[in-house]
C-alpha cells in the first residue's frame, strides 16, 4: 500500500500516480466462452479454472499506477515499481469516464443495478481533505492549471477488456482530469486505425510519404484486437504424483545433471515433492521449491490480479509484460509523432490556402488597378480629343478638370454647330 499519494504526471508517453481503486467481480468471465469441452468428463477438470477466475478480484487498494496506452499496471507502492517487482494487477482498458459516487447518508448503501456495494465503496475511497498548506499544487501542464481549478469529486470509472469495472479515486480533481486525458489519448492510440496513424508520418522533409513505415504483418497484428486466451486445463493430480515417483526413481539410478554455467537448473527436473496447487499459466504441478503463490497477474487469460505460478512461468510472464510495456511506449510515441505530423500537414495546408487567397486578392487588385488606369487613359484621350476639336472650331478648350463623357459630347455638338454656321 502506497503510504503517500503521488500526483498524476504524464511523461514519456505514460501517466504515473497513485489511485484508490475498487475492482468488481466478473459475473461471466469472457474467456470461459472460448472453452469448448469435447465430452462431459472434462467439465470437472475446469473447476480449478473457474474457481481461479471467480476469486481473481481485489477489494480496496491504494496502488501506484502506471498507464501505458490502454494498459493500467498497478504496484503496491512507488518503491515496488522502482525495484522492478511484479505488478499486483494489470488490466487492459476499453472505456473510461468520469463518475460521481452517490452521496452517503448514514450507512453506505448501494442502489446500483448490479446489486454490489462496490459502487458506493468508491465514495469512501476518496482521501481525506488536506489543509491548504498540505494541499498539492497542480503541475503547470495539468488540466485546470490556468483559470478556474477543476471541481467535482475526483472519481472516475474504468471498464476492462475482461468485463471488470474499476472505480478509481485520484488525490485531487486535477489529477482526475490528468488521468482521464491520458486515458483518452491511450484509447485513441490503441484503438484508432493504425493504417492511418502510421501512414500519416512523413517519410522525408520534402513531403513525400511512405505507404507504411512498418511491415504489413506488424500493422495487421496491431489492427487485430487481442482476444482473451483460454487458460490450459490443469492435469489430474494422479499424473503429477506418478511423474514425481518416476523422477524419484530415476534420480536414485543416475546422478543429477550439473547446474549450468548460469546457475540455472530446470525446476521441473527437481526431485522435490509436487505442490498441492498447480500453476495457472501452464496447468502443471511444480515442485514445492518452484511454486510461487500469488506472484503475477495473467491479463492474457483475463486474470487481472495476481495468481499462482511456477518459477518458469513467472519469469516468462515478466518478459511478456516487459515486451508489452515497450510496445505500448512505442505505440504512444508513434501516435504522438503522427499527431505532430498531421498538425504540421494542417498548418502547411492552412499556409498554402492563405497564400493562394493572398495571391488571388493581389491578382484581383491588380486587375482593378489596370482597369482604373485604362479608364483614366481613356478619359485623358477623350479630353485631349475634345480640346483638339475645340481648337479647330475656334472654341476655347475645355478644362481637363471638367472633362467627362457628357462634356465631350456637348463639345462635339457645339463644334459641329459652329462649323455649320
């Protein structure tokens, strides 16, 4: 449990901070729908899987959380995160929204349609108000840093891919807005069209674009939403005891193989007695020395909180989580670069459109100026002709300031009348 709250901060494509959380139970685990039983005898073998899924939930928790893309990873404390411990929970989010908890009156009760009290429990998860001296100041980049500060309860709700509802409470409303903004960006980067996102990145400063900056196999794999896998059905306990007896017999007949130069020995080759529980990931009964109870979550199986694993599966799950983390950071970076590239393209389009409008205005102004000059030249020519006509008819020339089309016509008529006389 994190002793001190950490305000939400967004940096390097991820969001970090502490949250009070409440996980609700899953009514129908979605991964069981993929489990096709061939005969009725296998139904009893899945009891352990069903029990593991039903019990894979947590109550109240105050965790240090890391949001990468649409994956929320929770740790017991900031020190556990820095130490590299396995997370307490790992969820893949499909939806998020602000949430106002019901106002408690006396005892905390719930009127939620699910009939669970977990909805109203989140109201009690809100940390106690602090004094003005202890209240954390919002970061400059946080929403609400300028203008009126954000108001309302600092609570929001998450919906995971496994169907779990998580009710969260941030230390302050500003932190809530930061988490929601990060969730919006993460969902957009995770579920938006990767073809449009990746193909929008400019290939060269000249403006030419690549059709794809990644192999099509990688893009297609990113486009296809990952489905929750079905955990393997655990083997019958008798098989584990038989294997243990065979290993004990073989170990008495030959010497044990030496440990490798890296100091690693396969845990399942140990002659120790098998554990009473099986590994959720590989469905085997590991030796007691290799059994790791409640060690790491298995989000690919829909188990979002810690479950029992063996030593090999624990290492493999840590590697898988690390690869998913790196992939999420790369996706966030690609999404940011695509957003910057799209913003640059929009800016270039606006500048080009403004340049075209300016050139069009200049062209129209030039045409108007040319017409005005032509009109002046025409008027001057008509005035000069009128003066010549006036001098030939022994009439006084018309002053240029009074020249016009009507004046020229009048002068012409006067000149013609004078010639006739």
